[in-house]
C-alpha cells in the first residue's frame, strides 16, 4: 500500500490532499499518531504547516492541525487547555468572553502550536514571574507517533522537563497537539498611549525609563513613522490604576523627549498589535531577532543605507534589549545583517544543537 492510501486509511480520504507534498489534516490525536507512524515507516521527510522543513530535502508530507481547536478553561486554577490549531488571537477572543485573558504582549492570528514552536521566547507578559511562564505544560506527538505529555508538577518532582523540546524548537522532535496555558482575569480598563521621538535612541531611553518606573505595558510597539519614531504603550489595570499609571507614563515619556502622537494609537483588527493611527501598516509576518539596545542604531543605519524599503518594528522591550521584527528584507540579506551586528535569531543555533544532544539520550529513536 502506498503512503497516500495509508494516510487516507488512517485520517480519511477528505483529510489528505495534494501530491507533493501531501497535506494531511488529522481530526484527532489518534489519527495524527497513525499518520506520523506511517510517514516514519515510509522514511519520508515531514514538516508542520507554517514552519520550514529541518532538512534541505523538500517535505513529502505536511501536517496541518486546524482540527485541534478545542479550549477548556479551568477557572479555579487559571489554566486553559487549548488545541494547537487555534490561532492565538482566537484564543484571546474566547477567553475574553469568559472574563479571562492571556495577557501576552503579542496575539498573532497564527495557530498557537506553530507560534510557540517558532517563537516561544518572544512571549512577553506583564504578569510573568520567574519560574512561572505562560506555558504550564504541553501535549505532543513525536515524529514516530509516540505521544508525550508534560504538565504542571511541583518543584520537588524529578525527571526531564520535556516542554523545552517543543517550545521554540521549530517542531524539531515532534508536533505540539495541545498546550496548557496560564490565564489571568481580564483587565477592567485599557488605556493606549502614543508618543513620537526624534530617533530610536530617545525612544529606547524612554522604554527603559518606563520599565524602571514599574510602568510595564500590556502591549507595546516601537516603529518608524511620520515625523520620527513612534512608541505605542498600552496599560491595562483597574480604572484607578490606569489613570495613575497614565499620568506617570506621560511624565516619563516627556522627560525622555517624547511628544504625544496627535492621532493616538490603536490595535490592529484581530490582533494585540499596536500601531500609531497614522502609521504604515506593513505586514509583520517577518523574521524576528533579539537586539541589545547598542545594536539598534547600527542596524537602523544599515537598513536605511542599504535596504530603504525595509522596516524595523520593536516590541516586548525589556531593560536589556528588545524583540525586533525586520520587515521587507530577503532572508539571506537579513542573516548577513544580523550576523554583522551580533544579533540573535529567535532560537540560537547553539541552543538547537544542545537540544539535539539531549534529545539523543531522551528520545533515541526520534528523527531530527
């Protein structure tokens, strides 16, 4: 029996389409496990829809997990068990209807399993605490069809923490099927502020000052705009807290050289992404990198000199640096530019190599 017939027998003929690659959309975990096992036995390269293949060989089978779209809310423990096929923005909408929120700084319309497999380190939450990240546990299936589950456990528990093999690892060892996410009560009020600065250095100085003043945002972006660099900052607390923090944020921003943006800022539809109301709404489905503040100005100068059509958007700013989206730059040019300024990609190659070494001992039969 050829591979297509085997996949159709496991998942159903309507859930297998295409020729090269075959696109498989399993309805449940049992079908996914069977399809992965069939592909592993056939020895063909596979990948997750939305991510690049790990090898230079073109994938023969692509898995699309839109069928994993459930959401179960544990109100008492503030946890949500979500299917990996649900877009992050849809998860937030469903939670808001129940009076809860992810409180993440960025809510893209991308399946949560794809987003966390590629960008786990990019999640910023003003409610984040050391040892208390946004993902409490994962459920996954290895590429050979073996199921794994890593859920919340006491600190006294022993054994490997398996989530690291799937969060940010770009589906290197298998596919996320469900995630246990920490959720928070939805804020009573939101206030969006926007300022214009003469350059990136002043805007970044304002970001640091705001963070050091404990004025952490619910979401923020920093990007080139008309008349200078625009900083958008969203506060989300109780009504009284928002008013107090707004006044403090305006004092800090003015002290750093910022002027209120006349049109304010707004959220893009279906997303947590903030933009000044007059800003150019370029697509941000672009490459991401981690920048130290000292790397921002050299990168901006190079972009303006060599790639004037490219744009730099910063978000999830922390005191030591920021996450950056670089839009409109060919991958090869971006790789060379990031290497020259010393910036890091989402998941550094050294970290993936370490995961490979550990995985060889934990999952000896897994294909990388």
